[in-house]
C-alpha cells in the first residue's frame, strides 16, 4: 500500500513538471516580438531540455516501478508459499495431536473394557469360567450369542467348553487347528471379524423368534504363543473397535487364567 502511494505521487509530479515544461516552451513564442532572441532561444532550449529530461525520467521511473512491482509480486508469491507451508505443517501437527489423543482415549476405553470382561472369573470351574467370560463379553461387545472352544492336548482338537444364549442340539462341535473358520483363527492367532457370514452358518433363537446374525467375531485366546481357546461371538451389528489392540490386552489379562482352566477340563 505504501509503495503504491509513493508511486502515484512521483508519477503525478513528473506529469505536472512535464506539463509546465511544455507550457513554458510554447509560451516562449508569444514573447518573440519584445524579447531578445538570445533570451528566447535560451528559454526554449531550457524548456526543451526540461521536456526531454522529464520524459526520460518518466519512462525510467515507469520501468523501475514495473520491476519493483514484479519484485513485490515475487515476494508476495514467496510469502504466500511460506505461509501455505507453515499452515500445512501446523495442520499436520494438529492432525498428529488429534490422532495421539484418539489413540490414548481408545487405549483407555479398551483397558477399562478388558478389565470389566475379566471381572468375576476367578475361583470357578472351567465351564463356569467360560460361561461367565462369554457373559462379560456380551455386555461389552453387544454379543447376542457366543460359544467357547477349548483345546484338548490329548485329542489335539478344540471342543465346546462354554456357551452364551446358544440354543441348539449340536453341542459336540469340534475342529482341529486350521480346520474351518475357528480352526484357521486358532492357527493364525489373529482376531477375525466377518460381516458377511453365510446365511445358515449360525442361527439366533430368542423369545422374539429366530434370525441370522450379521457379524461373527472369532477371538483366539493365546498363552505362551499357543492358542488355548477360541471364542466365537455373533452379533447383529458391527462394532467399531481396534480389535488388534483389544486382542492384545485381552490375552495379556486372561491368557494365563484361560490356559489353567483349559488344562482342568
């Protein structure tokens, strides 16, 4: 703004000076009759010189202003780029801070959830242990049906060890490591969430009738790098959760206790 104001003042001055010079040059012809020729020529030469000088200074100043304007634009462009870069870095910092806070909040939520799931599991028989574990899971994960499978070292198979809202005549379900969906989960030692399960894979029976769940959650209980049990949980809605973090916290909390109960079967 200051640069533009100064440029206008200089241009106005040069134009005013040029007009005066031209006026003096033209007026000198009117005094030809009663002035000395030498004075007239001197005045005309002075006026002509002033016109040439003013014109030269005008165009020179104009070119300098153009360079100054281009320089100013370049500086402004660089300033805009620097400002954009600072804003980008600030946005990245805010995003990282937001993600860090979200991760801390989720870790806190999962830690509390796992603590509640592990409540009341001590001093129970193996079947009572797995039944209570499934009940606790149902409260925290909105599970409508669940089955617990424990590993038998003698037969090297998983068999049913507890259930929750599981109404079926098929109570002898068994599988080996790597066999079927739960067997593959036991082999991989990774949690599995399926939101497009086969229509007849599992049926929910309640006082409201029967239906097929939308989601199936398979949780391996791992202790000392070995799957000791698999929890098969069904629900009608997919729950947003960091399942990898949940599995890590859950196994750290109940892995050893689950192993002891499995060996007591």
